[in-house]
C-alpha cells in the first residue's frame, strides 16, 4: 500500500484498471506515457499482492488477443460506520460495496457522545471480522474539508473524538458527509459517465451532493450542498443552524411524517403515503406546499450551477409516483432546459457502493 501512495506510476495504472473495469497491458501503454517494461513490472507487483487479477477474457489490441487486467474488489473487507441519531450501524462490505454483514447498536440517551460505548461496538465487530484495515465513518451533518470540524443536529462528536474512537484499532479512517456518500453511490452503482450531477438528499434533514467536472464538489470549507439551511420563509421557525425559516424545517421527511401523524392521528406508515396524498385533502395540502418549496430551490440550483441531471434520494417521496412530475410542472423558467429528474430510494446498496468507492480512492491514494 505504501508503494502505491508514494509512486505516481502505480497509482496511474491502478486508476486506469478501476475506471475501465478491465484493461490490457497494451491499452495501458496507449493511455499512458509509460514504457512496456515499467507497465509489466507494476502489473506483476499488483498480481503478486492480489490487488489485480488476470481474466480469461480477451481483447484485440493491434491484431493480437490480450488478457484483461481487473481490480480485485475482494482483496480485503472494509468497515462502514454510520453514526445515526439513535444507533450505530456498522456494515462490512467489499471494495465494490458488496454487503457482507451488518450490526446495529442502539444509542440510548446516556450513550450519546459516549466514546467508550462506540469503541466497544467497533471492538465487537472487529472480533468477528479480523484483518480489516480501512474504515469509513458517515456523518449526518457537515464535515469540513480540513476534517477538523463536524457539525450535526444529532450528536456533538468532534473530529478528534472520531479519531479517538478508532485509533486503538489501527484503522485507516475516512470521514464523509452522508449526502456525498449517496451522491457518489449514484455514479458507482449505475456506472454513469456524467460530468455534472446534483443529488438532493431528503431524510431527517435536506442536504445535497454535487458532481462537478467529474468529481465530488465540497467547496472551500466543505459546506457546499447544505441546501437545507437556505432560507425559504424569512422570519420562520428557528433552525438549529441559527437561521430562521430554513428549507429542511418545511420539506424534510421528518417534517412531512410529523404533519401526516398530526392530521391522521395514526402512526406513520411509508406504504400509506401515496394513498394519503391522493385521498386526504389536508395531507395533500401539506404535500403540495413541500413540493412548492423544493421546486423553488431546485429552480435556484439549476440557475446557479446549470446541472441537467438531478437525482432526488428519498425513501418517502420515492413512494409518491407523481412526485417527479409535480416538481417538473413547477419549473417553468425559459432561462434553462428542464433537468432530467430521477427519484430513487436511499437504500443500503446505494450507500455502501458510494462509500466503498470513496474509501477505495482514499486507501489507494487515487483522488
């Protein structure tokens, strides 16, 4: 691993192997300025260390059939720790994000912010899955680019606290914002060749991730995409961020669920949402108010960064078949082309695929 981190030629070749999904030595030579002896030496190193493998697949290169070199996504297991409000969710996956195992540790009021408790959770996982070297930590909140500031509505962990949790286990750690993880998952899972993409991520809050010029865009300080804290109702309800009238106070899943339960007097069931929007006038009013506000911000996003591919990740709004068309019907500016909107569930496969690729890039210094 150290050789990969220090040697540009090694990283360049590995990046090609991963990006192409399989490439021959001759193709590597054409894509780089490296001579064939260097390529052969590097590939042999990768093969000996089981970082890549040769397949039985053949590709014609200059009239000759060459074998393909592919990355070994099963080279080792990785751990993904999702620090949620009420639990610590730990997932064991491959570098491809293939789900292998899951652990759920409840967080009670007394456990919130308890470093020792979380350390014990990780210890339990590592006793079952030994040999893990890399770990990703998902934060429901803001992670600064310098990785020294974490801001979340659910817990008060600082960056140093996260490091203390894992330092005893000698793990390579990568800390990332949840919305960025799902955004990266969209690219990885669908193998999309998209230069610019926006993902509006709606759960307990409202965040977003953006792919600009082919890379995750975090801004100068890491706060890019915190669209949920833009103001839609001046002087409105007080938000945890300090402002009043923020978008997520009126459009998040948590807000909509609370309104549904207040109107119906019954516990929320995700499978009833579409029916309630269609048949309950009061729920329909709340729903269309939410769509109005989300459309307003989507209009601003399009004008600001001129993105044509817009994804919305939300379990709740994915249940409402008319949601995409309801948004599009409110985007009527002549100053832009309407975006291609795709509404999908924020499922575990999307999450693991996105974070596994981020960890892979970080571990092998491929950024």
